[in-house]
C-alpha cells in the first residue's frame, strides 16, 4: 500500500480570524465560518482539488490493468512520495501531480502526434463512449455484474468501505501516435467522514440505506504522451453531465475563475446533443485556458470551425476575411475571458459562442468602417452617441435611420447643451461670490433662471436657538 503526501482537509477555519477582523464588531463567528465553508466547498468542487494542509495518506490502488490512474493532490518531491508509482508532473504546476503511472506502456512506432492533435483524438474517444452509454450509471452496474460473481462481488464492495482503497473502473482506452487515452470512474462509499471534491452519482438511488451510499465519481479522462517512461506530458479532464447543472455559480464565477484556471482540473460538460467536433473543440479550449497549450496552435482554429460552423460562417460572411480559419481566429479572440463556467453546461456554451460571434462582427465593423467614426466626428463617446440616437433618430426594426438631418440635430443639441453648461458654471461662480455656499447655489439654480443670479441674495443665517432657562 503506497503512501503519499496530499493536501487534505478543509481550509476555511484558517481564514475565520482574518475575515472577522474586516467585518463590523459583533459579527457571529459561526456564520462567518459557515459562509467560508460554503464558498470553499464550491471552489473545491470546481477545481477538483483540496487546499487544506498536507496530510500523509496510505492508499491501495486498483486499476484493473490500466497503466495510468488519478491520484489527486500529490506533491512531487516530498519525502513521502509513493513507492512503485511514477508521478507525472502537471504541465502547468510542475511540483504537483494529478495522475500517476503504475505500469509501463510500450511506445507505438511511427510519428508522434502533437499535443493539440492528440487532444482531438481524445475528444473522439469521449464522444464514442458517451454515445454508446459507457459514461452512464448503467455501464458501471453492468461492469460489476460481469466482473465478479456473488461472493466475490460482496467482498469487493465491502472493501470499498475503506477510504484508503482507491478502485478505478475501466470505461474505455485507446492508443496511437505515441499517446495513451483512457476513461475511468472511481467507486467510493459516501459516509459522514467522506471528504470528496468531485461530483458523485449514486449507483443504487432507489436501494436501501447501505446501497445508496455506493457511488461512482464523475468520469475521468487521461491523455498521456508515452514516448518515455514515465509519460512526459499528461492532461486529466473531469467530465460533467451538463443537464444537472451541479454547481450554479453564474454570478460568482468571475471571482473564482482565476483560481480555477491556475489550480483546477479541467471540466468538460457534456449533454446528449454534444457532437464529436464540439467535444474536440472544448478540450482544446480547456487546454488553452488552463495553460496546457499556447494560443498559436492552428488546431484551435480548425477545431472551432468544425465545432461551430454556423457562427464561424456568419463571421466570414460579415467580415469578408479569407477562409474559415481566419474567421475562427476572430471568434477565438473573444472566447474564455475570464473563462466559461463549466457548471452551466454544453447547451449554454453554444449560446455563449453565438453571442461572441455577434460581438466579433460588431467589433470588426467598428474598426474597419473606413474614415472617422460618427461619434468621433461629433466629438462624443460611442455610448453617448447611441444615447442621443435613441432620443433623436427614427428607428426601423433594430437599426437607427441616420442621415445628415439627424446628425445636424445632434450637433445643435450638443451646442445648446454646451451653452447651458457654460451659463450654469458662470451662474454658480456669481452666486458663490455673492455669499452663497456651493450647495445653496446649486439648489437656487434648480428653482430660478440663471439670468437672475446677478441680483440674487443669500438667505440670512438663522441665529442659533437660545437655551431654555432652567426652572
């Protein structure tokens, strides 16, 4: 049973004093702790990691022949690194590993696929597994039924009650071009002492109390380059069923996106309508956002064009750029800022891409209109220009009808407004010279014509009230 050092335990308690010190006196400490624990749980669910202090753990790993397996929170280089296992450093944080190699994979002959091409192949594997039902609860139950007989199955399930026993069910595997791809699901019993940062699915939701505690963790994809031993590059991805919307953080997402990007395990949301091209594109976008690959991968533009042909085609027609790759590159510039909340799901991602395509077209029109932009010609900001159009210009459908007459009305309005501003400023100065305070002068101008400022007189100050004589 190899031991390893991982970051375990909840970390909210260490923040209570700091947060309480910034709040008004008398704040209930228990409520602060509850809020911190709730926020910490959400962050850990989105990252798939625990940020508690390092704790020594001893585990038994069962992979049923798979050469690579997840081992969350492993610190590389610690004195308690596991024996007989080869941690594969995270490409972004080299001192941490999410997966370890437990057996050597014989490299296949032939050219080695680039990282981006390999991730697209991994997307094909995920799509095939989802299409054939291998990512479902029913597959795990079928696997349990075919892999064990009655007494052996009972002994196997009883062994899952030990939290140090890590059992990974093989779902699918493939190899090619110097890469190894696999899909797994870990089995665990949920108890009051269980601290699990991943999504879990009950295998027997309608069973009795004991069976309902048996769960399968979210499907886990591993893509590793096995041209050496151990693998020198690996990406692990968690697969979420998007229709369940497990962690809705639509309003708080931008506050935690940075932490998820830097420390989180990528999350791939799927739904029954997800195509192979969409999954390939999402994997590449996740790899880019989590800094596994750079922005100059030509596969990214090709994957975007294949996954969202309608949005890319709309950009190409509206902008006249040469080819779909250039149009996809324009769409890519606006994606993932600060990143898409994976808890919102694949269907929302499609609408997100469509909206970003519209924004890319509008930005192109702004920058390539030729000559001076209309708001620059009038000397106002773009926002104020459209506010003035809403007040002055007629509208047909979704567009304003702007001609020279409308532009002249805007010029006349701006000139009149500037004159009023100058008159108001001059009146304010005169009133303050005549003894008005700033606040009193503003209030006087709200009730009088500015031309009367030359003869205005401030009200005499009221004498302070006399104290009443004591009886």
